[in-house]
């Protein structure tokens, strides 16, 4: 684990592997450990995984706020600090929202984009629905939050699957509510129409947090995109269906990087033995 002073924030991050840079942006309430099952990408890429401000080990600086724009500027600052001119960006849920903001403010930094289980616009009717759902989190303890969030994010609610998801959550809720409010204010409809880079949209059939129709609409708005839908998976498709999720990402990235003769099955074999 590393850390760097970025925009007044002591930002913690993991870095592993080598090759073209691949930056993974976690979702709301998560921490960088939420990408544990995707660390396998480090076999072929320079994988960078930050804790966003207000989550994991990265605290929000006193006197500074949490916003989607602030998150995106922290990512830009980290890439600049590491001397990286451009990177493949994989954003999950809120991380997908931040990825869109990143492209909006610094498009030259984004070589390709993978938007997983995310949204681009929150209509008023959905805002009201989501506020009712997450209003309960305001009075929860961290452990209660982890339990409720895990249940809502899963299609497969077995104890075994729940135990896989529980470690992804941040050990505190410092940044949760302000980040949640920020997510409800987004509108990237115009941004997507002008987002000409190669983009993969990942959708899960049974996602109750970011329903699949949002990703289908994103795919239609994006001029250079493809969509992959994972069946029988909820919001946490990257954990419920890790093999399929990782394969979709790998195949997309290999097309972008020009990699040849990569045996994805070897990666999946490693996953099964973990």
C-alpha cells in the first residue's frame, strides 16, 4: 500500500503489476479492497486502486467537501503524481459516475473506459425512491450498514456469498452520506454523447441499486461502446460472477492494448484456487 498528497488529501492506494495503466475506482461505501478479485489483472497491467477521499484509509481533508468533481480531480492528481499520461479506467457503481466526470474534465487521461453497474442520470422519481432506501442508513452502525448493503446488493444471498462481499465495505461511514447526495445530482447525458473512446458497459440482470435499463440506455448514448449483461447477478456482479466479469473486462482490454495469445483460462484457474 502506498500514499501520496493529492489536492490536500493523503490518498492511499495499491499498485501492482506492470504494463499499460489500469485504474480501478470503487463504489459508494466501499474501499480499495473491494477490487480484491480483480487484482488478477496485474498479470498484464499496471493496476492502480485508490481509496477515495472519505473511504477506506483516505480521509477527507478538514474544510474540504466531498463531490463527484473532487473525486475525479483526485484521480487526475494521482495519475499526474505517478507520471501517467493516460490509463484504462474501470469504474464500479459510484466509481462509474466518477469515471464519467473524469472524462468530462480531462478526456485525454482516459484511454478506454469500463462502466460497471452504474448510472449516468438520476431522474426525480428514482431520486425519491433511493432517498427512502438510504435514509435508513443515516442511523445505522457500521456493522448494520455492512449487513444491509450486502443484502441489497446481492442476487445470491447465500451465507457464503455474503461473506465474500462483507470485506469490500469501508470500516467507517465518514464519506457515505455526502457522496450519496452527490451521486443523486449527476447528469452526464451530453457527456456520453461526446465520449468517443472505446467503452464497455457492464450490466447485471438483477441489479436493484443501478437497474439494468440504465446501462442499456448508456450503451445507446455512447458512440463507441458495447454492453455485456451478466445474468442471475445483483449489484455486486464483480463478486457474484467474478469469472464472467473478469473475462468481459479482460477481453475488452486485450482488444484495446493489442495483446495476443493471452490465455484467460489460466487467470480464471487462479481465481478458482483462491
